[in-house]
C-alpha cells in the first residue's frame, strides 16, 4: 500500500507554482509571455507561481491546446499539475 504525502492545501498550491515556474523557465518564457499565451494577466501567473492561486483545469487545458509547453501532452500536464501533487 502506498502512503499518501501529508500536504496542506497551501503546500499543494505552492508545488503547482513551482512546477509552472520550472516549465516556464525551461521554455525561456517571461511571466508576461506566458500570460499572453494563456490569455491571463501577468499578475495571475505571478500568483500561480508564488502559491497564491490554484491553477485551474481550464488553464492546464489551454497550456496543452496552445502548445505553450511544446513537448508536453495533456496527460503529462495533468500529471505534473495534479496527479503528482495530490498523490
């Protein structure tokens, strides 16, 4: 039986933000460039990356549809932003 990680809601939100920041930096995108690609404000990206806001399913789907992280499938993005964090 696999043990679940004990994470508070805030830890999970922070982890999502760290993942987003890592992917964004790997693609060499600025916060402003990522915001433009996702049709959100740069403040929203800042809030995601700093653990103030949860990244919604809709935004994850936009990342995939708009090929923001070119080499990632929708399943990989879901795994990165949801499954790995909530295990």
